[in-house]
């Protein structure tokens, strides 16, 4: 492969870290190429799609608000992305577009790298939220050896829809946030998937009843240390920060595009320095 032509479609994306991440991968692997931002408003979505087809990009990422819309323009869809109902990575082979979702798998790999012993049937998992991000994460978690993956959400029906993505070996109970707060001691691993806490000092639930030593994960990465994670830390939890998900989903996407497997080395540390610079 001589050069890679890559990009990102979404809105708003001008502050996206993805160009930095993918340029870093290209440099690391000695690949020439570019990763271009295609910031697109809703009314121009179809026109940008035409442009991407014409440019014959090798691949591109898709972010908010187009992860569902893009599916109509694909020639092929990975089965897991089809179940999740959202695509964040598209690859072009012989003029055909195939869509994948690397968000959930990337997220789970990032947690496993920090806490490999967590992935055991005896450990109980609680997901907070049932939106787009939760779908990829829930789908990836139910393919792991956990026997209980519960969901707490503000809107009960959305949690019910999410639980339809369950695998047979897993039990899923649906809780309100009040119930989740009261029963928090039952869980070994809690993941916060909503945007609550983004650029604000707020937390979705109180962690007063957290089990000592439980892993608490937040997908919000601005700020890197959210109020939720601070509270987890002061209640003797082990924390997992949101930027890792962003990096690992990008790694999986880049592996699809380049066909190369590679380690992350110190990339996460470099990313932290960049994010701290933005705070
Ligand atoms: P995303 O695609 O980023 O996950 P989303 O699909 O809008 O965004 O989902 C947002 C999730 O955050 C949902 O679970 C939403 O709860 P509802 O299903 O009740 O809408 C949750 N959420 C967002 N803001 C919230 C808030 N202020 N309090 C509680 N839950 C909130």
C-alpha cells in the first residue's frame, strides 16, 4: 500500500482528536497518507457522501450524528454493526463500501488492557445509559464471559430495547437510577455511557454505595478526570478514563484500513498530554 486516503464525517468535528491519532499511526507504521475532516451539516450529507465516493477514500470514520444514516449508503455491513444499528468505520474495497462498528470492541479492549482480571463470570456489570454509545458497549460486553450485565437508564423503554442485543449466556436486569444507587454494592464494574459530566461538574448517580475495589469507567473524556471518576476514586474504586475508548476504536479502524496489527506503545500517554493541554 503506497498511500492511505482517510477521513472523518460528522458534525461538529473541528476539535476531533482523530486526525492526530491516525496521523500518529501512519507515522508509527511508516505509511504515507492523509486523514481529512469532512465536517458536514445534515442538509449536505448526501453531497458529502458523493464526494467521498468520487475521492475513492480507502476508508473513513463516521461520528455523531451520522452513525445510523451512513448504513443506507453501504454495500456491505458487518453483522455486529448491523445488530448495534450504527457504523463508525467504513472501508472501501474495489469501489464497495463496508461498514463496521469498532466503538464497543475498542472500549472493551481498552478496559481489558488495564484490568484483565475483571473479565470473569463472577463479576457483575452495570451499564448507566442506553443511548447510541451504550449499544456498542453493551453488545461488546455481552460477548465477554460475564453472567450479569445490568442496565440503568432514565427511560425504561430504551433500556428494554438495548437488552434485546443480549446473548443467551447473559442475564440483564433493568434498573432505575435510584435502584442502581441503592444496589451499587452488587457490582464489580460500572460503566457510565451518557454525556452527563461532559465539560460540567455533574454525576449521573451517587457512588456512595460503591463496592470497594470495583472498576468504574466513564466514556466522557473531557475533562479526563470527570466528577464521576473523582467520586469513584474517593469511594475506593479503580478508575478507567474515556479517552482510552477513543484511541482503541481508532486502532481497530486503522487495522481494518491498513491490514496491519500494531501495538499502541506510548500513544495513550501522548494523547493525555494533548487533552490536558485543552483543559
Ligand atoms: P449517545 O449516542 O451519545 O449515546 P443518545 O443516544 O442521545 O447519545 O443517548 C444518551 C443517553 O444518555 C441516553 O441513555 C439518555 O437517557 P434517555 O434514554 O432517558 O434519554 C442519557 N441521558 C442524556 N442526558 C441525560 C440526563 N441529563 N440524565 C440522565 N440520562 C441522560
